[in-house]
C-alpha cells in the first residue's frame, strides 16, 4: 500500500496524529468528567453548608417554612435538586423538591444507619447513583452534618440529577472532539504539503539518476535549501560533475589511445606496402624497415605503459616494499642510458649527500620513476647539455632531484604535464618522441608510496624534478 516515500510519510504521520488525538481526547474527556463532577459536588456542598443557619433558625422557630423554602429554591437555582433534613435517628423531618408531591414523598422516611453514620461523626459524603434505589434517575448526593449551636444534630442531604451534569459533560465532549477533528484536519493538510516538500527533491534526483544511467550527465538538481536534503542535492550535483569529468576523461583517453596507436600503425603499413609494391626501392627498404621496427617498439612501449597505468589505477600493482640502497639504483639507471648520454655529449653531475641512502619502497617501481625522469632529462637536454642528480635527506625523508639544462616548460603548461598523453610540444618528430604517459606513471607510483613529486622549470634555463622517499628505519 505505502510504496512511495510520500505515501509512507503521509501514512505514518497520519497514524501518529490520529493516535495522539484519540489518546488526548480520551484522557481529556475523562479528566473533564471527573473535574465537572467534583466541581458540582463542591458546589452542592457549599450550597447546603450555607443553608445550615436558615434551617437552624427554622428549627428554633425563628424562620417560617415559606421563607426557608425560598432559601432552598435560591440554593437549588433550577437544578431540580432534592433537599432532605434528617434527624439523628435518620428520619427525614423536612424535605424540599421542585414539585410539591415530590416534596411530600420523602416525609417521615428513614435512612439506614450506614447512610448517615459518617455524617453524624462530622464528615461530609459524596455519592453517585440512585441512593439506595430511592430515586428513579441517577443523582449526585452530597451530605453534610446539620448543626445547631455547633452541635451535630442530624444531616442535610442535597441530591442533584446527574442528567443535568451529563449535559454539561456532553457539551465539553463536543468541544474537545470538535477541536481534535479540526486540528487533525489542519495537521493532515500541513503534513501533506511538508511530505510533498520532502519527497519532491528526492523524486527529482531519482529521475536524474535514471538519466545518468543512460549516460546523460548534464542534468543537475535545482534545490537551494540548507537542510540535509539541500546538502544531499549539493553533493549529488558534485557527484554529477565528477562523473561528467570522468566521462570526459574516458572519451579523451580513448581518443588519445586511438590516435597514438593509429599513427605508428599507419607509418608501418605505408612502409610495408611501399616495399611490397616496390615504390620503395630495394636499397632503401632496409632503412624503412628499421623505421617500421622503431615504430613497433614505440607501440610496445605505449601498450606496456598503458597496462602499467591501468594496473596501478585498478590497485592490481601491490607495492612490494623493501629496503634498498637508492644511490646504487640511480647509478645503475644512468649506466643503462650511457650510450644516449655520450651520444648527446651530456655532462653528468652527481651529488649524493651521503654515501648510502637506505630507503623503503618498491625497487622496481622506483627504478621506473628514475628511468622516466632521467629519460626526460636526456631527451629534453640540448647537445652538450647537463644532467645533474642530487640526493639528500631531511627528517626521515630522502629527496631525489633530477635536473637538466633543457628548454624548460612554459608556466601555463606545468600543471598539465602529469596528465596522461599530455605533451607540451606535440609536433616533436625525432625518433625519441614519447607518448606523454611517463610523468603520469611517475606521479602515480610516487603517490602510491605515500610520497610526493614536485617540478621547478624555467623557460630557457631547464627543468628539475624532485621526489621524496621514506628513509629506512635505523639508517
Ligand atoms: N625535463 C623536461 N624538460 C622539458 N619538458 C619536459 C621535461 N619532462 C617532461 N616534459 C614535458 O612534459 C611532457 C610529458 O612528459 P612525459 O614524460 O609524461 O611524456 P613523454 O616524455 O613525452 O613521453 P614518455 O615519457 O611516455 O615517453 C613531455 O612531453 C614534455 O613536453
Ligand atoms: Mg617521459
């Protein structure tokens, strides 16, 4: 029945309101009934206590019956009450009722001892019922001691029909239930609108989520409230933004990869085709084949790097952290590049602050970082350039700096160089043209180690990369 949030809210609130109103109504009604009864009893008690002096005067012959009855009538105030004056034996020696035969009916009747014994002891009584079946309708009876000169000589009873009181109670009930019904209606209207207010943005988000599922990340939720729903909407929109970015990145990535794969493949295909249909002469074919071979190497490198990146991102490259000596690793990477260094006649300047730096890290991954940075430094150094490498430590951290004397990177490009496929000069056509993945791999690996990598570059002067590593415990 309650499928939507809206109907759930309305349903639950409605049940709560209904229960509250019914419980309140029942409690209030009961309370008012008791209250009205005790008020009426107090009234009757006051009335007959006030009558005591007149009855006393009548008993002593100072006041005649006609005057006394007038006082009774005044006390009764059209409540249809019956008044009895009872002697110490329980005989009703004087009675009053609204009609004459009623008045006479009670004369000389005797009450049982238990009916008035307590009064003779000075207490007053309150009773509800037919007073020993003496009345045909239920009455509220109040009895108080009758005193002459301060001595208890009998009792005064006043019986008032309950019917009259019940009418007042019914009037009160009516008001209570009318108020309850009105507040129920107002609350239902209010809760209808508040529930709508709560469920509307959720419905909207729901709708937009379905659009997301279809791949359309352009829709946003338009909710400005500051409450939890507003915060949810804000975060929802932020999520949509990042999904959109991600989608954009994915598209760019696919476009970049396709482009990077296509150009070497086109070259290779063109050369092979040329050799096969003899447009490329037999003497030149060797040269073209070796270019094609270089291109396949580049393709291999690209695919290796892409796989590395994908694995690191998917967390499938758990770091194998060990303690190793960093300076030695740096020397090994430089030696592996010796041929290129001498070919470009690059001066190498090494400055290790300590002879040994034992660090914690994944040696293969750090070798990859060093290789990429040194590879860039050699690649972007001019002939007769300079490659300088420094290591030093500071507060349990070792820093490595790889510096070249290349052309530097324009300021506005610096923040992009960590992006995949980003290359400042796309048109570089020399044989060592890269893919633009090296630095993004560097950053990923260093960050995986919980460390950082920084760049300083000045156009025309050169570039330096610095990255940190954790110094091994005890070294
Ligand atoms: N030492 C440097 N001097 C000048 N520019 C640099 C230097 N290092 C990187 N860059 C710039 O940053 C870009 C990205 O570098 P990255 O190492 O990611 O790619 P790449 O070297 O072009 O290709 P790959 O490393 O995949 O072979 C480079 O193309 C280059 O424009
Ligand atoms: Mg590189």
